[in-house]
C-alpha cells in the first residue's frame, strides 16, 4: 500500500474539496491520453498524468502528481523522469498549467526548472489558500 503524506492529503482536500482517493480516481480517469504509475518492486511510488480543461480557444492540460514518501527520497531519479516525461505529458496540449501552494518553494523551483513560468496569485479551494498559477507553452499558439 502507498502511504501518502498528511500534507498532501490536506492539500488535496483544501484545493478540490474532495478526499484524496476520490480526487486521484477522478484525475486518473480524466487524464489524457492516460495516467502513469511509478512502480518499484511490488509497490507503487506514485501516479501522474494531465487532465484537459476546456478553454474554447486552445487545449489546456493540467498535470498532477501524487508521490509516496519513499519516492520523495529518490529526488534525483524523479527529476530525470519529470524532464523526460514533460514532452509526453505535453503532447496533446497547447499549454500546460497548474497551481502550486504559494508557500511551497521547492515545488515552485521545480516547476521553473521544468520550464514553467509563474503567471499569477490565486486563492483556491475551500480554505481559499494562496496558490501560484504556473504555465508552460507546449506549442506556438495565441493564448
């Protein structure tokens, strides 16, 4: 079984208003083209994918990831994997966008390293917590 950190569980509830299992299942089922699992031995270290949000003028994908504490200890491997998978996740979309807790400096630095730019501050979720919207332009389009 995958142990999810308490701060991840609380962040999902605060952002989506649903529990972690419901949010993960909805994200997995709506991910385009699919969701991926990070497997090591007989355990799952995490899952990731991207869901499409209709905008009317361009295809926006919102990547998501959930990691077990064991995966967080393998930062170097995760960084290499993230950089390698960015084109695969980005392929169906014109732009990737996401929201990061404004106080999570590590996640913000990681997003910048992957090529995302910080767009704006936004209050999100049932707790109206401060988040930063980040975006990565996958292909040339007028946004």
